[in-house]
């Protein structure tokens, strides 16, 4: 049974489409996070976007007016590093399709990143905004050879202030079509990401909510992990999309985090100048 919305102490917050769109803060996001913290609660940013490191996200949130310690950001890259460490041990060799930030994260976790004509123990796909045909070709060579395939997350698109752009799930479809390989997923909606986050932050699912804009990741993740599921309609999912499916259940639905703020804290305060901040 879902927790009563005002009783939630810990908030897992998706970022893209939930807290901001591209470089534009969603109205009410800063006020909500400030009120959670003021009441002794925890706001933890849990994102499938593996193109940036926790430090990158903390810095971006700071530029948008939400001061956040790096340790309060948990990405699908973090979850993937844990999955690979459990499977192969730190120091394992991998071919990675990802941004420099994801590569740096993996190196800090002890993995050796290799290029072409090597002997990788795994291929890892992230949200690679530096993707090239050469990277695709090398990865396909390894997958055809039977190297185990992993991905940070399955999101098909990433919402921005200009609309949607291709994300890791779209890239996974390319590899599936080309090689037949299916990747093991580290991030949302997989329960492993929740277990890792519970262990890192020392919190329990019954007092925690997942707030996000995607049915197939955020809400499915909440359902699988015993979290209260809060859907916001400020990103990928519309009310019609939710009504048209029966696969996942949202315990609460709001137009945006601003309406969630009002439901949890009432009409206290003003919007505090929420909006784009560069």
C-alpha cells in the first residue's frame, strides 16, 4: 500500500522532465526541494541519464539554484559500475560507449577501458552523446564475438527544452537489430538500482517515493521496488498515455512537481522566482 503523500520522508527525484527540461528549471522544483530539506526529509536525485557524472549533475543543479552535494546524486552509471563489479570484479576490462564523464566514473571505480582489437570482458552502453559510427562498428564486432552486453538504462528518448532526443534505448534497438544482442540493464526500472540506493543512503522503501515522468522507468521502478509511485506530467508521459496502459500503477499523479509541492506542503510561500537560470 502506498504511503500517504504527506508522510513521505525520502524523495527519489528523477531530473530530466521532472526537475528541469534541458537548462530550464520546472516551476516549483526548487521550492519543493527546499521544503523537503527544511522539514528534515531527504531529496535524492536518481537519474537514468548516464551522460554526466554525479559531480556534473550537482554542478548543474547548483547553476539552476538547487544547491546539492555530489553524494545526493545517484545515476545509472553508478548502478552499472556496481553491477559490473559484482559480475566481473573491479579491474575488469570493458569497451564503453559513453561520454567522457561516464568513462571517468568507471575508471574511478577501477575498471580498465579498452579500444579496438582488445579482449574486453564486457561491452557497456550509456547515453552516448559522443556516439560515432566507428564506436558502433567496434561494439558490434565484440557483440558478434559473444562479449556480454550491458546498458546503463533503457530510456528511448531524453526530454529537453527543444523536445525529445534519442537516448540509450534507441541505441539499444540499433544493436538488437544489427546483432541480436540483448543488454542487461543496470538502471531504472531494475530493482538493483533501488537496492544500491537503499544501501548507500540507509533508507527504507516504505518511507520513500519515486517522482518521475516516465512510466516504463520511473513508475515501473517504483512498482518493482516497493516505493510510492508519483507520476508528473511535465516530461515524457501525458495523462492520455497513462490512461491507455495497464502495465504500471501510479499512486499519485500531478501536472508537475509544483502541484506535488502544494499537495505535500500546502499553499505556503511563493514560487520564489522559479524559472530558467543560467
